[in-house]
C-alpha cells in the first residue's frame, strides 16, 4: 500500500511501496570558533571542561577528512560556514536545519530547538541556506524539532525515521511529513544517553540497521525489526562510551565505493562496518563527545 504523507507509529507499508530517493549531494560543516560547554543540555555535558585548542585540532581533522572524501567523489560538495559568537553548540550543525528535496526543489526545514542557548543558530543557517538557493520551510506547530539529529533518512528511499521524546515532539512529524511529501515512521527515545536518534540508530541500506536497543520502547523495536531484515544490536556501554552509532556513511555516485567516518575506538561497530564493505576512517572527536556529539552531528547533509 502506498504510504500517506503523515507520521506513522506502526507502518502498514513495506520498502517496495516507497519512492526512490537520489543520494544526498553536499555536506555542511560549521567552524568550532566559539565551541564550549556552558549550560548542561544532556548527560554527557555534566562536568565537562573543553580543551579549546584540542577541539580546534580535532575539528580540523574532521574538515580534512571531508575535503579528502570530496576529492575522491565520496561526497558531491562541501560547504563550510563560520560559527557565530555566543553560539557554543553551533558546530553541531545537523540540528538546526533539515534538508530534503520536495517536487525537485531543494528545501531546508528550520528547526525548533529545545534550549534557548541554541535557538539563535537557526537564523544563521536560514541566511546561509537562502544564499545557497534552498527554499526555506517554516514549521507552524508549536512543538520541538531538532533537525537531522532526530530525523534520519531511510537509505535511498523517500522515508524519514523520526525520533521523539527528548528534543523533538511526536506531533511535529505530521506537519513535516506533509510539507516534505514523505512518510515518517516515529520512534520514541526512552534513555537519557540516547537523546537524539542519531546517537542510537544508523541504517546502512534497505535491509540493514545498527541500533542500541536500550534507546527504544518495545513498540519502536518491533517496528525496526518489521522494516529491516538485519538488525545489529550494539551494547549500550559501547555506544555511550564511544558514540559508535554516530558515524557518517558516504558513497560515491555509482555506489561502488563506500566509507564511514567514525570516532576512533575499539567498538564492535567498526568490525561490522568493515564486514559490510565499508572503508572505515577513524578520527578523534573526544572534545565534542564531552558535549554529547560526534561525527554525525558535526555535519549536515544537504541536497
Ligand atoms: N551539546 C549539543 C546539544 O546538547 C550536542 C548536540 C549533538 N547533536 C546530535 N545530533 N546528537 O544540543
């Protein structure tokens, strides 16, 4: 059955019913000029003190990695936007916006950030995205939505997985589905360690996903198993100590080459990615993990 453009808790469709989606084209990074930990917004931030010089070096390694991926054709474009003074979390640029193609037009949804200290980030991104020619979509709902942290595209398909419970509200996904002309499957997040969907859910292809089961409700786990043939369960300790599910997977245009950028560790996720045919590129994001994020949240994928 062809899905409707609404939020589902229990999908009544399968992969075959979904429209195809082309690979996303560009990666946006935001410089960490003013990165710091000030107010505590998640459990990882408690008591964190940032070494700003080290943070700068780690971010530079992230940038060099993406420059290299660009040269090798594993991403199609790379934008770098300057971080703004007073916005210490702006380096986590996957949260304030969400990019999607609607009727052939490249659009960007503006997020409704939970914490006041992050709300001004959205305006900077709006100006930047307008200049790049994106159509801006504003949400009318009064609830929360934290962009690419909670809205994860299903690989190659017009389907979005929407996490809710900490930083995004379930009811916002009906409006998002309608405006993006794409069904959304909602997943409730139940653990404070996995406060954004990108900390605990990484789909690789139509059949395969890596998750941390403790992050989800019983109902959510059932839906994940319904939609994916292979579900890799990664232990909680592994995921929370290394942000191992916050990797970024990239592909060349023809799909013959794939790579994953991930925090350096001994995680089982690294072995799984290798087994699944990924070139694994390990980098150090330790200073950013103290703020509750790693590779996936330090970039936004844009169409
Ligand atoms: N300190 C940031 C916050 O709490 C980290 C955001 C990480 N982003 C993510 N998509 N997981 O908002």
